[in-house]
């Protein structure tokens, strides 16, 4: 009597187990690449030089654009990781489209340290700015498509908060709008950086007030 057949899982169970494992591997891989991107970001920081305090300070201030670009990029990558963590801890499976979108999204994050060096350079401000903003807009758009794919193909576990996906799309969507709007603004003024801050912050304030109004209405 062949007992091996009794130990085999049905094909449906095998497929579910395989999809679950692939979902975990994709999540772990994404975390690793984000960590590498943050590390590369720090390695590219220019080191101030000088034999006196004044020379060292002057050298540091001359690199202020690079340091500002580093802080912006760190915040942006961290925002991507937080959104990825919120959504993908509920993801239990994957498919070929989600895998492809994730690879393109990670590509944008890996390019970010290079884009940070570009925008931190001198001269040709508009070209440098547009390149950086385009990379970040593409990263936000790709993540939104990833979230839509998870929701569309039911790749999440039972009991996932129903508002999780809409909130993630809204948050990254507003960040994407900030980068998109900043591109034409950069052709007029060097203060286009503010679009990256003003748009998401304004949306956060409006969303907070809306939630408070909803809570007060429910209490009444």
C-alpha cells in the first residue's frame, strides 16, 4: 500500500500555501531593499572639510542643498515603507502583476539616492528638480497601483480593516499630487520644494478635521 498519496496536499491547498509563501517573501524582499536604499542615501552625504571651525562651518553650509535633499528623501522613503508596512502585513498572497509592480516600485526607491545626488548639485535647477520629482511621483503612483491590485484580486486576509486600502491610496495620492504640482511650479520659482510639504500637510489637516466632525456628529 502506497501511503505517500495520503500525505500529499490537495492541489488547491498547495496553491494557497505557495501563494502565501510568495506573499511573505515579496514583503521581506521589499523591506530589505528599502533598508538598502536608506543606507545608500546616507553613504552619499558629502563630508564637510576644514582645518578650522569657520572653514568646517563654511564647508557644511556649502552642502546645505545636499543635506536638505537627504532629509527630504529620507522622509519620502520612510513614508513609503510605513505605507508598505501598513498594507502588506495583511497581504497573504501575490500574483504576477503585483510582483512586477513591486519590482518597479523598488526600482524607484533604489534610484532615489542617485536622484538625491542630482537634485543636490549646482546649476540647471529646473532639470535636476524635475528629474527628482518625476522619480518620486512614479514611486507613489506605482505603490497606489500595488494597493489597487491587492484589493482587486483579494490578496489580503479575512478581517482586514475595510478602510485600509482607501487610506493608503489617499495618503500616497496626496504625496504624488505634491510632487506632480511642484514640476510646473519649479519652472517659475525655486521654492517649489514647498509643494512637497504643503499639499500632504494640508490634506492631513483637512482629514483630521473631517474625522473630528464625524466623531462629534456620531456623539450627538
